[in-house]
């Protein structure tokens, strides 16, 4: 079994609240990335944020984030593609990747509804958050990232996305092994499968048996540890972080605390944790 890749998801679009440790500024992001590297993370996933935590898609801000992170550690940098909040055509949506040249960038390889449902009040909080990713756009993203030397990370929200990923690999649009992230969903987010071990197992039949996809699990608005245990024991990887969930049941820890817990769990289960160099080898990425 490969060593465990921990891809820490520092901030996403989550705001500080119960947990004050969510980083906003490039310096905060970079300092936390270095702390998570020491705790066992080999990849850091980041979203650019404004001074008060507002969403930002500024190419210049993403470039500053990558410079700040690289000045502090060798952790691999993984930027978002913007999610549903970054509109425009495919060329607009990839500009911050071109400017920042991270090691890895997301391609959500399909479309889904990102609205959140409130079961207590039996209503949708929004009704228009369509995350649209046409096959044409995904092919453009894959081609552009290959030209930039950026490794795609495929967002796999449902089993249909996994099947599309396998087709892209078969066509030669993605290098094998592809890196994939499976976002499981709690807290009224219905875009993906349930954030439970059963929700994760639903993907297993669709994962190519030839090792051409290295997948990691994350849990939106839910505690990751039950799914992390299954991923570790099944040869997958883990993508934890405060960007997805505040962890009030753990006393609102830091991102590094969460990474340390996942790393300790993996070692306790007999699986070593990957360094950034190990992750490059597993994913067949070139040396920096």
C-alpha cells in the first residue's frame, strides 16, 4: 500500500466563527501550510481570501500565496479552480492558475447543484447554485494544466464523475495516476454522497482497478475521521481541514492539529505517511 498522502484543506470559503483558526491572508495561509507540513501533510489546498475573509479570485493574490508558501516549506501547493462562485468562460476560470503556477489545481470533472438544504425548516437556503463544468471545459482545463506543468486534482462529487475521470485517462487527457478528491457531504449539502463510510464505499466499484486513480476523501460540513479510517485501510488518501468543518467536538483545533491526528491514526493502523517527495513519487510528478 502506498504511503498516505494528507492534503490539508486550510480554508475553502469557511468563515471564522466557532473556530478562529481559519487563515485568510497569504502570510497566515503560508504559516499554517508550514505547520501542517511539520504535522504530516504533503499537499496544502488553498483558496484566496480578502482581508475580512471574503472570496477572492485575484490571480495576483494567488501568486502571492504560492510565493509565501514556497518561502517557508516544500509542501506541494494545490489551488482551487474557483468552485461555483467563479463565473465566466473556461479561459477566465483558469487565469489564477496561470498566474500562480501551483503544483496542483482542481478540475471538478462534472456538474452538480451546490445549494444547501435546511431539513429542520424543510427549505432550500438557495436554489440557483449550479456548479457547471462541461466536458469541453474540463478538456480545456486538462490541456492547459498539462502545458503549465500543473497536476490536475479531479473533484469527484458522485460516481458519474469517477466514470468521467476514467474516460479522460483512457483518452490520454490526464496522466496516470490521476489525483482525485472525493467530497462527501453533510450539513444539508446534497451535492455529493453522504459523509459516512457507506457514502465513501459507494465509489469503490467505480475506481479503476489498474491504479490509474489515486483518490482522497474529504467531508464537507462533517467530521472526517470515520471516513478517514476507511480511506487509510482501503489504500486511499485523506484531505482534512478547517475549510470543510470547524470540529467543535474537538475543541476547535488548528489545521495542524487535525493533520497530526490523521497522521497518528495512519501510523497506528500500520501505514506510513507521505512526505512531499513521497507524494511526488506516488503521483509521478517531476521533481521541482
